[in-house]
């Protein structure tokens, strides 16, 4: 793990961390078995560095099936290293870790400092379009949270200059006005800016939102799907102590 890339915005009641390429991949998408023993050993090592026991974690499974809505919030209260299919994992149970493999998309940790509840969200293009950040804040509110009590950290992810699409069907959406721009090489998306804006719209103060400055597309310390890492993934982990 790279020390200066770790979040510093959370109190001692929670641990959150991000691994790097040097820690090894936590998922190899070329393998049929997502829990290959060598890969699992990387996960254990990464969790150990963060003072988390991997066997106490819930492994987050992200899929892109035709019937996926990309806004599925799964509430968990016990470990499950086989995996839970969800775009967001939420827990109020101390000692249950949340483990997300990722590359380019925005791994987002959300923590309620008053209620001691935590969520780990996978925010890519699909989840952004689904307004999953806004829906996750609403989920916290349904559980009794006040948005001003939420602290949000967004892990290293792809920057707008490097996230380019040939087409984007949501340019007319007012929420995307400042976060999607048509350039000579295609449509550029600012996923972190958009995600932060949705959190603010849902009531989270700007001062409570912390965005890693690391661009996975230009920083070789991180796996980047946009730069050809179709199989490797780094990890974002979080746990209430």
C-alpha cells in the first residue's frame, strides 16, 4: 500500500485503505475462479496491512449483466468471502470488513460518524447514470442518518482527461452539465466530480467529501482498465472497528 494515498478523513472508529499494483491483483478476470488461491493470498496480505482479517470481510461482486440496475445496495452483517452481488455494501456491524476489487471506477467509502455505519460503493459510469451515490445517501437517511454526519472518501480512479466515450446518451441531463464535455476525441466524463455533486445534492456538505487526487490512468501504481489492465484489480477495503 502507498502510504500517502491512504484516506486520512476518518476517525479511529473506522479503517479504510486502498492497495496498489505492488500488492498484487485481487481479481484476475481471465480466470474462471474469482477465488483462485494465489489471488486470495493477495487479498489476505492487503487486509493484513490494513489491520483487517480477510476472512472477516464481505467480498463485493460487481457484474454488468443486461438486467443489472447498478444501484443495488446490499446490507450485510456477517462475513462472506464467497461474495455478495451488490453495487454498494452497507453495514452497521463492527468487525465486518467490506472488500471491493476495482480499476478506474470510483471506490467510495461513506461513513456515518454519529451512527457508526459504513458503506462501500462501486461508482462507475453505469452506477453514475443510475445516481447510485444519491440513492446511497437516501438509504443512510432511511436508516436514521443525517447527511451532514456522513464523511465520504473516493479512492484513486480515472480522471476526466482519460475517461473518453465515443457516445454518451445523457448529455442533456442537467446533472451532467458540468461533468460531461464533448471534445475532439469523444465525450469526457468526470466521475468523481459528478459523484461529489450528487452527494452534495443529497445533503452531504462539500467539506465532508474527500477525493483522492490519484488518476489511475496515468499513475502506474494502480491497475487501470482504460489503459489495458483488463484482468488486474486493486482493492478498496473498509471496516468499523
